[in-house]
C-alpha cells in the first residue's frame, strides 16, 4: 500500500495502489456511550471525489453523533426535576412540575432529543394539551417547557430555545370570588360557637393565606398587643403535612388583629385548654387529635357545611383572603398597607389582583368630588 503526502487541510486522503482507488479516513473521537473510537473510511476513483465525500461524511456523522449524545426531552426533564427542582424548590412546586411533565409533556414529545426539538414540536404538544384540558393548562405547559429549554441553553445542550417562537395560549381567568360585607356578617353569624369559628374570623379579617393560618401556633399570637406573627406555612407533601418558611421575605410579617379576631381567638384558647392543645408550640387550629388540618378534609367537613348554614355560595376557603383584601380597600385602607398585610412582595400585585375594588373606589372618589363642587340648591 503506497501512501501519498497529504495536502494541508485535506485530512487523511491517500491513494491505494492495491485497489487502484483513492481512500479517505476520518476519526470522530471516542463515543462516550460505547467508549470506542468512531472512525469512518471511504473510497473513490479520484482524489476530488473522496475529498467531497469526506466533507459530506464529516458533517453528516458529526451531526448524528451530536444527536446521539444529546439527551431526550424525557431524560433531560427528569434529571432537571431531580437535581435542580426537588432539592431547591418547595415540595408543592416539585409535585406541580412533575404532574405537568408526566401528563402533558412526556407522552407527546418525550422521545425528541433536546438539541433538535423544533418550535413545531412544542406547538404540537401545546395544541394537544389545549384540546384535551383547556387553555389554562396549555399555558402552564408552555411556561414550564420554556423554563426547561432555557436551562438546556445555559448548559449548552442546545443552542436555542424553541419555545420562544411559540405563542402562549390565551385564556380568560375565572372571575375572582369574594364575599361582600353583608355576606361576611352572615358567615360570622353562622360560625359563632363553632369549634373553628376563629379560623373563619382570622381569615376574613387579616387576609392570611389558608396555609399560613393552619400553621399558626399559640406562641405566634399576642392578644394583648393584638398581633399575629406569620413565620411559616403548612403544605401537604406526599401524604404528610410539612411546615415551611414563606416564599418571600414579605411573607414573614406581623399582622394587626381587630377586636373581632381577638375575641374569637380568646374563645378558641379557652376551648383549646379543655382539649389539651394550648401549649405555646401547639397549633391553634388542629384536628380533634391535635394534628395539622388537611385542606381537603377542612373543606369537606367544615367549610362547605358552614357555607350551607349561612346560605352562601360555595366558594373556596382561600377566597376569604380575597374578601379580606376587598373589604380593606373598600374601607379606604391604603393599597400599600393592604399589600403588607397580605404578604405580597410587590404592592403593584395587590392593585392588579384587586383592580375591581380599586376601580370602584376611583368612581366613588370622582362622585365625591362632583358632589363637593356641585352648586348647592337653594331651599324654596
């Protein structure tokens, strides 16, 4: 076998006298999966022919190897959930992400490799989710995929985020539900004397989240100073109740109590002493066994029957938070103060969420100014 000297940049191209052909050989390094060197060899009648075929082979095989080494969407997302989401985010966040991935992503595009996923792949997935479950879940799926591919870009697994080219599904949010002042009075009348009367009173007068309220201990309440200290929240995680810190710094706060809440909490304290759950570290609103309440049980066994007793529409227990915020704004409380009581990190969020109440206050203000400036009628 005779081998001619290669020209600069030609690669391993040489003439094989025994075959009467030109030969081109190229190595693509070691395959990380098989741990074997990947080498390709080809032959042709002329040097120009094998150089052209060598160039084509280099691009084609390089792309194939890159695709082979790129993880599938299933492999990448499952690893991302376990390595990054599970240890760093709340258990409820992990469960939410895992559910979206398992039900709405992997069945449709799980086998697609990350670095060759296209906007049409994402668009197809989102369209299927929208058809099956609605626009809201489709939007959540797109948002999660955008976050996943942003991470893949950061890790240099792919050069671009295909989700960026896919428009987010539009959907109308369900109208916010809340009780007006008259309905709140009916609710509190129906709750009077109930074991968990103070739970309803605290929720509707302070605007605390349900999880924050269910995590309260007697050491968090100061009835003399009329305050509640919010330092944790209760969350259900894989069949158990866990107590975690609030999501943001604004969530850790001291909330002032009104006379209604103080009176209800004192009555609750008297009952807790008889039940044997009045120690500083005991929960204020436990089950009869002294354990943390599950929201699902609370809705079914206490909240829904209470609404029926008060002849009120069936709303969520969380909607008492909306009711509290709306009542505070309607009473003329500054939006920033309401935001601090609610534990919102951004006061503008309060104004956006409760824009309906803010708009009515603006109208009332305009009418008050009109009344002030209107000429007074002379008595006849």
